C-alpha cells in the first residue's frame, strides 16, 4: 500500500479590476514536495471575463496564464523563475501580489493520486 502524498494547492485567479477584489477562478496548482513536482491546470473563461468591466487585454491575460504553466513546469520559455527549484517556483507563484493574476493562499491535503486530485479540485473550483 502506497503512502498518501502530502500536497499544497492554490487556486489561480484572474482579477479583472484588482481594486474591486472581484475574481474569476482560472486554474489549480498543486505542489508535492515528496514528488518534486508541480501540477497545473488552467482555463480562461472568456464569457466570464467579458462580463466584467476591465481595461485588461484579453490576449495578455491568456499569455500571463500560459506563463504560470511554463513556470510551474520548469520550461525554459518561462524565464529565470522557471529555472528555480520546484519549491521556490511554487512559493514565487503563490506569493502575495497585487496583479491581475493572483493565487489563493496555499491549502494542504493528502492524496493517493495527485492527478485525480488536481482534476477534482479543478472541477470544484473552476468548473
């Protein structure tokens, strides 16, 4: 029997107007120290985004979400932050910031199957 995997997850959020503190859940990120890995799944909901009054450029927001994926996956196209170790990348992405893409505070959990947990959290939080 395999031990359960301790993980941390954060919800990735788009803030059409940061000052209003309204957001759209756009993804889930899971970090498991024992696995030395970050799992990420994102979705840009155009309908929800367009329902907000915003000065944000839709294509730029999509590129920013893609950057989160590149960094999480350690892809060289993600720049210098993507080259950091896994824990540092997760901590950088979940650091408190005032930008159009932010994350929730990290939340802990245990899983037998992190990929399945990612999909469940994604359905629950992003839809």
